[in-house]
């Protein structure tokens, strides 16, 4: 899994603060060391004391990322634990900025729950444009500070804060703070319980004008936490996976697939999302994992069989054939017939004998035509001769599609 922690602090405008990152280490031992890459790119190594890693740093406003790998002192190639820590430092805002943001929030018409999201966002855009373009950065910093440190029991105020933040982030003056918005809103979304707020927060992350290289890691962290069957919540894993396929740099696709495969081990409901990632990344190396899942849970057989057909995964023919009695529908039929698996023909005829609805009868006969074997015609004529008149007519009509 991707362990991302986000810490938020404030500093005097234009100044810096000293801070310490504490990372608990599971099974702390004098035989372990931390190998950390600091925000300035330097790498340090130090022994682990008292079951924790403590890193002292000093920075001003910005997002400062520290990546800490816990390794065995005797073998640093083995990473036992990896933690990414984003420290977000916000400039403290003066009373005038706080008043300007408060006035803008007070003039907004957005209410919770929002009956008209488009109207709410249009109103937020008007208020954002009403704020000073030159001061948009400090105003963004103030909204982030309120969201993190003040909170509110009034959902309407929180909704207005998020909508105003989204619109302010598009102003030229907010450009330097966009990475901070991304880090803070991602951390809120990672713990969000409210469906509507989650939708707004996800929209901020998707729409904020930053290059994909800035965004993909946050989507990966969210993908590692989200439930496979979210019961109507948004965003679901499908929406997050879609963003990952768009945002992930090629050199990090293997990490995305690793996280998805780890989720699959815990929850077979992730099979469809992993399958879609394989397809979008043109990766066939993990198809055996999907086949293992399929032998236990056939609920997503249609997606896996279509994926096998896309990658022409004929190595799985024998195991797919064994699943034929347990998988209804056209997908497994289409797969085996497309592969011209002769050994599956008796199974297909057994299924044909037992069905009596026109679409299924016609579908089976049409797919048998993919074998290109004229000898199957006589076998189909035999089935037709022993079938009710309507079924016999469907078989003979479907046979005409072979010509």
C-alpha cells in the first residue's frame, strides 16, 4: 500500500518554521535504519531510536515532501516500510484577508445539501472573481487554513469554502499555491464521510490546473484506501482508477498495478478495476492473478473473459474451459469459440440442448460458426430435429449466418 501522511502547519508570512517528522516504525529494532530523501533532494541515513524516526527540518510556505524507507542495516536493498510525508506550511493571513474571505463566503448562495450544483459553482465563481486577483494566493491560504484548523459544524459554510477555493485556485495569483491545495484537499478527501463533500473535493483535485506528474500520487493513495463497493459514495474506485490511467507517468505504472494487486488480495471486488488498469496500461503480466480470482468468484467473469480475448491469453484455455459450466452468458462462449477450442465443443452443445430462449439459442449457434467446421452443421441439424419447432427454427435461422 501507499502510506501517505499529510501534516499542515502555519508560519509567519514570508518566514519559516522548524518542525519535526515522527514516523512510528513497526517492530523497531537497532538492526533497522531509515533512508530518507529530504525535500531538497538530499538523502540521509540514520539508525532508528526508540521505535521511531525523527527528522528535524525548517521551511516556509509550500509542500515539502519527505520519503522515508525503513531498511535492514545489513541489507539496504530490502525495504521493510516506506512512508511519504507531505508537510504543508501555510502563511498566516492578516485580518484584512480574513475579512475579505468571510465577506465572500457570506455573499454566496450555495447551501447544503445543494439543489443545483451548477448554480452553486457559478455563484462561487462570481465571488472568487470579486476577490483581488493580486491577493488570490493569500486568500487561498486562508481558506485552506480555515478548512484544516477551524472546521465548522455548519455544512453550508464548509461547502462555500470548498466551492470558493475551487474557483480561487484558477486565478493567476493562486498559481504558486496550487500544490498546497492539492495536498490539503487530498488529505481531507482521504478521510471524507460525506458523499457531497467528497464529490466537491474530488472535483477540485481533478480540475486544479496542475500537470499530471503533480497529481498521480494523490490518486494512487486514494485508490489504495477506497472501498471496492462504496454503496453509492463518490468517488468510487472506478473514477479514481480512470484518473490514474490518465495521470500516471509510464515509469510509475508498475507501482499503480502493485497497489491494485495488493487491494485484490484483500478484496476480490477490485478485480474489475485491476482488469481495467491492465487493459489501459496494455499489461498482460498479471492475467494469471485474475484467473485465480475467477476460479473462486465468477461475479466479474464477463470483464475477465473480455480481457483474455483482448490479450489473446490462450495459456488459460484449459482452466477457462473448466469454468464453462459455472459461467452463464455469451462472454465465455465467445472466448472459447474465438480461440477455436475444439475440446469445448461438447460443452457448448450440452448448453445448447438445455436452453429454450431465442437470443441464447441463436447466440450459441452463431458463435459455433467461428470454428469454421462444416461437420458441426450436421450436429446442429440433429439437435434441431429433436427440439420443439420454435427452437428448431431458431437454430436453422442462425445457421444461415454461417454462409
